[in-house]
C-alpha cells in the first residue's frame, strides 16, 4: 500500500507542478501584456522593472491557479490510470476505487497546505510590496492621473479619517482628512493635512488646516505647520486598509472582523473573507473529488475529450458559484459562513453523489 501511495503521489505532484508552472506562466504573460503601459509609465522602461513586477505578481497568480491546476492534474492522472488498466489491476488486487482515491490524500494535503501558505502568508506580503512600489513611483497629485488609488477610510470611535496614499507600510500618509465628531455624532472639526508621519505612538501632521465648528454652527479656520493627532489607528491599520481583503492574512482578517470600530468595510465583509480563507485548503480536496468520477467514467479513449470537458466545466462551475456566493456574503445578503462554505458543501455532495453512482459504496 505504501508503494501505491508513493506511486500515485509522485504522479499527482509532478502533473500538478507542470500544470501550475504552465498556467502561471501563461497568466503572468497575459497580465504583463495588459499592464505594460502602466508599468513603464510608473517605473520606467527597464528589464529590472519587468522582472520586479513579475516577481511580486507571481504569488497572487499562483495562489489563484492552485485549485484549477489540481483539477487538471487529477484528471490527467486518474484518466491515465483508468485507460492503462492500472485501476482494473488495483481492483483485481482487492482495492476499491475509494481506497485508490485515498492514496492520493497525502499529496492532496501537501498541495492544500502549500496553497494556504502561499495565499495566506506569501501573497499578502507580495501585494503589500507591490502597493508600496507603485505608491512611491506615481505622482498621485496629478489630476489627470487615471491610476490614482481609491482613498482609504478608517474609523476610530466617532472619528473618521480619509487617506489618499499609504506609504512605507502605513508609516507615512499623504492627503489626510480627519472628521472629528462628538458622542452625538455632530461634527466638531475637520483637519486637512498634506502628509502625516507616525512618531512616538501618534501621528505628526504637516501642512495642517483645521476647520473648527462651534455649537451654533460658526466656523473658524486655523492653519498650522504641524499638529499632533492622537488616535488608536496605527500604521498597521492603514496598511491593512490600503490593500484588498485578498491581500490580508487570516490573522489580519480576524482582527478586522472582531473589531467593528476599525475598518473601512462592514464587519460581515471581513467575516466572509475570513471564512473563505478557512475554506481555502478544502478546495484542493474538492477538485480531486470532482475529477474522480469523471476520470473513472473514461472507459474508452474516445470518451476522453468529453470527459475532460465535463471535468473542466465542473471546475469552472465551482469557481462561478463560489464567486457569486462570496459576492452575496460581501454585500450582506447571505450570512458570511453560509456564503463561504455553501459552494464547498454543494460540490462535495455533487462529487460524492456522482462517484457513488458509478462505484457504489
């Protein structure tokens, strides 16, 4: 049994590595061609800029392609075993198809663990580095710059803060606007600053214009070269808010989901992404489960093309359903846990039902 586990694991891992390399290289090339003009405008025409962009984009693209690569690899390996009569030989030796599939689990768990590490640890770091690299290279003050980033909004109790550009992992901010309110949610003052630097546990604001609003509605404008802003918002908060939830780690997503006072989006938005990240490793097993009944049904070579189309179609259907459910969870139309886990449970049931229909219990 150990020999069989090693045999099928090597086949699956080899096919997976080839599929991941090929699909990632293709998608990387398409992404590079699509963003070449922006890349050269921001960082200049040089080979170093291209290589740096490719390096920073690689983890995110690889994490995106992990499940699809597993699906294609599993289809190739299982169909090869079926068409070369190796599955028949294994069954003749007393192994059921369920036990044959169980031999793939060590490799599947390894791929699932690698997928989680890449998506949860490596890709967020690369995405932050990409954000910093782009922010330092572009003059965001230009009115005609179409690449001006979306402003970051943060909340600390009754205080709202808007930041145009987040630099140096949140240590430096540009285009800062602060709205301070009292406990009755009435505005007390608006602070506009050209930039802000985190220093000694607080923020030093420069080129400051404060608009003080009195109880009777009167306003007073005070201009200062520097002003100290004391807040619970840290550089980490702004750094996290400046990137998409896909670029946050599981720990960071949990922090935003657990603290409703700090965040630019509703709590259910982060809860959906948190549950989605927890379900991420299960996607590898779902892809294997979807490939198993399709590959086992390929009794003849003439049915291979149709079988692959069905398998790939099921994979695409999974991604479409998963994306729709996730969007419903982000908008609050579905509970976060239901939005993140429904596609996993649904397609696991489809794969198991199809396999039971072909193989029985």
